[in-house]
C-alpha cells in the first residue's frame, strides 16, 4: 500500500487523501494511517496550508507543483461584506434568523460542555476502578515486648537453676506492595497530550483504554491494551492486529516486558496498526 501511494503521488503530483483513496482503492481510515506513517518517516511531505481541514501530500522536489495547486484551490477568504452592494436593513426576518443562529450556537456550546464532562467522568471512573482493585498496603504494628528483669537471689551454698526468659517471636512488617501495572499505565497516559475517552475491564495487570491523540493527519483514536507479560511473542502481535481491524483503530500495547527478536520482524510487517511501548 505504501509503495502504491508513493507511486501515485510521483505520477499525479501533490494530492489530497481523498484523491489517493479514489485511485488506489481501500478504506480511507487505512489510507490515512499509511499517509501519517509515511510523513513520520519523511518519505512524504505535507503542506502547511490546508484544503478544508486536510493538507496536500507531496514528494521532495514537488514544492513548486504544490504551491501552484494551492493557488488553483484559491485560498482567498471572502465574507458576505465583500459582495455587499447596499446597506442591509434591519428587518423582523433578519432578527429571527439572528435569534435562530444564537440558539444554535448556545446548543453547540452546551453539547461541547457535555462532551468535556463525559470525558472527565470517564477518567474519574478509570481512577475509581483502579482504587478498588489495588489493595492498600498493610502496616503491621510491632508489639512492644517487656524483657523481664533478672533478680539476684541471696547467695546460698547451693545455687538454684535459673531458667532463661523465653523471648517472644516478633512479627516483622510485610513488604509494602508496589503500585499496580495498570496504575503505572494510567499515570503514563495522563502525562501525555491525549484525551482518555473510555476505560475497559481495568484490573491490577490488565485492561484497556480508548484515547484520542494528535497526529499529522489530525486527531486519531487509539485502542490502548495493557499487557503485563515478560515477553511478547508473534501470536500476541497477531491478536492485537486482529483487534485493530475489529475496532477500526490502531492498537498501542503498553507492557512491562520485552518483544522477542523473532517477533520484531512481524511487528514491522503490520506497520502502524500495532505499536508497542515498554513501561519500566
């Protein structure tokens, strides 16, 4: 797919994502993922100006073609005042349209506020699940032991046998339990520039999150899978790749283990659909 994209842009010049998909076929989601990966690897470049909400993608050496195509799209921003020939009179119909616009604007602002509250609620829910599943460390109090004082008996001809006091066994405090892997994973995600949209089946060493993160083609959703395992093998990556196709979003594996050498080649074959990040 990557070779087809590069060949298409080489023959047709700077192109929009929709033009790439219409010619080489495939799903737009998958095409955007490949375009993002090609930009990250410097195989493709993208324009700073956008057509609508998307940039033009081009190869090194096609800068003049890219500038010409941007001019062809005509980026001059025109407003209603630009075409106004006479003064607009205030009418009841204009007032009604203005009121309707204000109502729609307030509704959009309310929906945006609800979206932010929902995102905040999802984050709080994930924290609460972790609080419930992570056992608090037990602090064992060491009892105070009084050692009996030995009393000297008066000297007599026959010294009685004095038994040594038996020292009671003292229970030492247990080691404090380290934070769970899921807690470390949540702390890692909160430290990034991402939105945590949802949490799924959070336990000490497993669970999943759905996040939204910025990318070169705009914000994308990712399925973050927590995998506490000493070493990830090829079947683990294949399972995650199938999960990416099912969820229609790339999968990021957060693990406290490593990737087997024989598995790294397969990880490259699935491209940007499955990525692995090791947490210490």
